[in-house]
C-alpha cells in the first residue's frame, strides 16, 4: 500500500483512508550515493520497483481498489492534476482534462464523496479541497469498492466561477480501477466520463459566455415550448439554439457547458448569469404536440409526425422513448405497404392500374427469383384495383414490376412526392430514399421493402402530397429566418391521378384495412396501412399514414405488428385533435 494510506473495514468492505498529505515523498539516490532532491509519488516509486519484481496478475483486490481510488480522489480534489493523472491508464489525457477542469471550466472547491455499492456515502469522510488555487486537501479520502468489477461510484460537489460570478455544481460519476496487464499496476481506467458522466471523447468542459445566445422557442400561437413539458423536443430545442441563437436577437448567458466535438450541439450544465433569450417561432402547435406525445407513449418504440398539407408546416412530432434517436424526423426504416401510395400513383400514371378497372391479385407472384405472397395467402378473383389497394394486396403490385423500368419508382417518388430532394426543414431530417433497383429488389420496392427507407415525416408528407396533388416540403422553422430554399418537386401530380389516388385512400379509410382506426372521422379523409418485415424481428414494424382535411399524419410502431391496429389509432387520434 502507498505511503500515507491505511486500510480499514467499513461494513465488511476493505477501504483505504488517505491522509491529508495523501502520498509519501521520497529522495532518489544516484549511483554514486549522492542525494537527488527530486521527489516522486508513491505511484512512480512503485512503477520503478516493479521493473525488478514479478508482474502481479489478476483483478485488483478490494484493498488495492480502495487505495488507488482514494489516492486519485485526494489528488483530484486538491487540484494536483499531475499526481491524479499518474494514477490512471492514460496519464497524458487525464492530466490535460483535469487541468482544464480547473482552468477552462472554472471548477473550484471540489469535494469528492465516494459511495458504497448501495449508493450511500462510504465511511462518512471525503476527499475535498476548499482552495481555488489547488491547495492540499483538507480531509482524508475514503473509497469503497468490491473486487468483482473495480467500479467506484462517487459524488462531486464544487463551485464554478467566472469573472466574479459563481454557482454550486453537484453531480454523480463513477470510475473503474483495473490492473495493467504489462506492469501489474493498479490504475484508474481513464475515460472522459470519469470527470463528468456526459463527456464523450473530444468533448470539453468550458465556462464563459455561451457560443450562442439562449432562445425562447414558441409554437405557432406564441406559447413557449419547454423541454420539461415536451421531452421529445429537448434535443431539437438544443439544436435550434445552436442554429438560430445568433439570429433570434438574444444575448449570451455565462454558462458552464459541454463544448461538444463534431456537429452535436453544446449542452448547458449550469447558468452562472442569465442572458436574454431571443424569441424563435416554430410551426409546432403546443396542444397537438402534447397529444402526439401522449399517443406515442402508449406504444413502446413508436413515433409520429403531423403536417399541414397546404403549407408543409410540421405541427407536431413525437417519439417513444421521448429522449434518444429522433426516429420521427430522422429514422430510416422500410415503410411496408404505406409505400403503395407512391406505387399506385406510378401505376396510374403509367396506365397500368385504374380505379374501377379489373386488376390481378393472385395468392402468389414471382419476379426476379423471389416468390411474393399476400397476408395469409389471400387472393381477389376478378377484383378491381380499388379492392386490391384497400385490402393491401401485394401481388397486385408485383405483377406489374416487369412492365416498369428500373428507375420508374425512383422518379415518381422524387419528381412528384419530393422524396430524396435534400429537405431544408430547419432541423435535421432524413428525407427518404428510393434507390434505383433491379430484379426482385425492384419488385419489393413497390410494396415498401427492398432498399426503400422512410420515417413518419416522409410518410406524412406522402399523404399530404396525395391530398393536395402538390409536394410542399415540410419545415419546422420558417425559411425566411435564415434564407433557406425549400425543396420543390419537378412536377405536381396529374389531376386524374390525384383524383384516383384520393379515391383509393378514402376507400381504405372507410371500408379497407384502415377502417377500424379511422372510424368516427368524417370529411375529406384517406389512409393506408403498412407492415414492414425486418430481419431478426418476430413482429413487423406497423405503419399508418392518413389525412383529414388540411392535416396529414403518419406513425410507425417498431415490432408492433399490423399497422392498422398499432400505428392506426395514433394517427387517428392526431387527425381528430388536429
């Protein structure tokens, strides 16, 4: 055990208690016996002595874990970055980060409180420093851990100061103590998250005026949108501040923040002095946003989007879980049979299908070496295209694949529905992918499989385009704010195609696969269901897209099963509320 540390037992667990000095100082003696005034830490002494000693192997003991973590806490809290870094697996990175913690993040008076495995404070003593200039710790350090995994949890209490203003800062973190395989030393496994749990490689803690002024994001009616009230919006609101903070007219706050590496927006941790937020109006409707969040919360792994077809404005979007990847706007999933809205537009344009005209719907249809079938192998003998669409007959589309060029669906999706045109919505989005495909994949694309990828935003836009005949790019922030150019489709839908497509979608909503979900909704309505098979999933992803008047919506429930019964009720509720 290092000089200055002693072992004791707390609750049956060996702990190391490090005194105020924390380390012993040693004089090095040169080969000629003369004294060397250079002092070194016990960690450095151990490293020298171990060159001659056998390398110890195996996981560190509880005593070793307690000693190493206790020494690390004592050095960190005292502001001795070099000493703390010498106890880690990456001395250079740890030293730089611990130095910046004081100098660039303005962290002072650090008090570290190791916790027992159950989460309570261990022993009741802490490693602490009450001097801003990194003076020696005023108390001992107690660390507890089990030898099972080497993990030590701890609490941090500190002050953050910048040019005369200060605030308190508390958080919990954890570290892992491990044995170096080559030297046998017991060291703290250094990761940025040891310093603060949200830090990723390349991130830095900073204090000072924020890069971008804060914003007060409001909905279309002027109601403030708060992340506590709308958890789904948390990441998007941070992104809006990063993109529009300088344009919204506010003044910067003095903040402790994470300066994120890459394109991820910075994250505010503490506000030392409030700035003046600038008001940023969005296209969202707070009431409809609340309904969307409530609806998706009923289904795990579900997402939904609501649009205004006449303008393209995004009225609401939501994900479950609320925090995490934004599937609603950025997801990339096979849309299943909801893609038949686009495929039907293509077939009607090409004269390969027509409302009221007889159309094949066999049990099976083969193309490109693949055999396709309908759900439960149903068939419609002597039926019309209307019936095939309303019942979501796969083979009605597969039978037409041989009559289409490889790029036909790609062109229809892009030129009429605006998919894949690099949308500029004011927030990050994925605007769909309908690649040119051949053989079996070309046929599969017609029913929303193959290489076709969508999300609720793009599928809500598909319904919006079907309802008006014209693609209007979805957006959440008005393009006038920053001079963005919205994407435009090369052409509108042919009037006769639009009439027939709306007839097909209305039939589906009133007496087809979407009827149960859409029951009770009246007026100008249309819908399409979908179920997309995904490798490795027992149940397909359930999809539903629909419109009612000047509101269009789409939802997906991953691994939900049939779209009509899973995603359908979500969309119907949004159309009703909208």
